[in-house]
C-alpha cells in the first residue's frame, strides 16, 4: 500500500483542501480528511482519526493549526509511542508536494514548500512593472 496522507482540521477545511487538490491533480485515493466538527470534542475526533488510519501501514498527517485540537490529538498519539510524522500549518502546496513525492519518490520538504509558496504578489508585480520600464 502506498503512503497515505491524512489531513486534520477544525471544521471542514481538510475536506475542502482535499477537494481543491483533486480539482488540480485529479482523484487522490491516498489522501484522507478527518474534520473536527463544532459539536465534537477530542474523544470523538480521536475515534474518527483512529478509524481512518486503522488499516494504514505508512502515513503522515498534515494539521491545520499548531496547538489546536486536531494537532494536539495526533501529538498525544506520538507521545504515546506511535510513529507518526505530523506537520502543522498545512496548505495546498504542501499537499501537492506530497502527491509529487508519491509519484517521483522525491525528498520530503513540506515545511520548505509551504514557506516558498508564501509570496507577496504586489512585490512580484512591482518588479514586473520595473522590468517593463527598462
């Protein structure tokens, strides 16, 4: 079984991030979403997460927010001895990086990819205007 990616978040952000990814990259059977809904607490979220990963041999987790319940829940499992790679601050470029790594077997550089994707477009446009003036 290929490496699986589990997206965890407050609300349906993780589900919509998966949907946006599939809009760009096509269907992704190895990406899964576990949403913490407003009416749920840590126990319900933990049960949903455990059910999601029960049959996975190799998976990583992207969480929406460091220090939030989804991230803290997975962190507790790591502290209990589970071998889970957990990254907080997930975004679309990170998920696309996961897909590309799955296809070509590249080196995992999720934090770097996330940081590289943050660009103030105004600065790029300003530089473009400066280039036209020359």
